[in-house]
C-alpha cells in the first residue's frame, strides 16, 4: 500500500520568514495530494491540494509543488504569521479508488513573533 | 450547515466495554470516512463508505465495525475496547476535499 513520509516533524520559524515542509510517497499511482492544517482540539482543514497533472499551485501565501518523477511534493508558506502555528499534514490518494487518504506523520510549525 | 458533527468529544472506557462513536453530516455527501490519530502520528483510515448501505475496510479495521443506513450518519462501533484503541477518532465526509469533524478523544483504561 501507499506510504507517505513527511519532514521535518517540527519546524520553528520567525514571523515573516518562509516555511517549507516536504513529503515523499511510494505509490506511483497516487494522483491527488492534499495538505491539511490541524489546530489544537480541532479537525483537519484543507489548505491546498494538487493533482498529478499539475506541477505547482499557489493560493496567496501558500504554494504546493509536485515532482511526479521523484515522487515528492512540498508545501511552502511565505510571510509566516503567528496564526500559521499548527500541525500540518500531507496526504496522498488515488482518485479513482475511493480517495482513501494516506497521511504523513505531520509537522508541528511554530511561528515566533 | 453544521458540517460534520461528532459525539461525544471525550470518553473514557474500561477494557472490554463497548461504545458507538457518532458521526453525522448535513451536506448530503455520499462519501464518509473514519480515521484514527495516535499521538504524534498521522491519521489512519479505519473504514469508509461510498453511500448508504455500502461500507468497506480501510488500513486499520480490526476491532471496529461500521454501518451506513442513511446518507447523514456513519457510526463507528467498538465491541470489546482494548488499550490499543486509545486514540483520537476523526470522521470526514465528501469525496474531495474531505471535511473533518472535530474528533472524539477516547481513552481505554
């Protein structure tokens, strides 16, 4: 089955700096890659997603890049703010197979004011 | 819309007890999912459903059962609670993107 590795497990950045989180996946059939943000005591919220027919996607301060050949994808957050502090999860799935998400282990991001 | 609602938010069970975790959604989504999240780990899929009357196993189904008699509800049942089932349980709905509830924190002692 699919295996998703996520690094780093913790990330501390100064407010205004950029944060980068990297994920690798094992199943070349995976074609949908969402990123979720989880705040304490809450469920996960989708912040951005990308499909395998696209190499990059951007939404304001958040961008995701995908390298299908190397089977890795990355989340980039620019101009970080204290409210960006949370746990971030990457995931992968095969869209035609029930969209069953396989999650990475998570990255705890702390933005220091 | 309330979105995805999970009850209870917290529960402590004794080994061997049974309980049902409730999940309901008011968005008329066909797809629903149950995940568990152990401390410091990512979510793992327990069961999922593609519509009323249809359920299927995920990655970690042992010790759990589900049913899907209506589009709105997708309860998860633990028949004989074990310490290894101590976790936070999340329900999600929709094919893409998945919408998550706030979770049920379950401790088994």
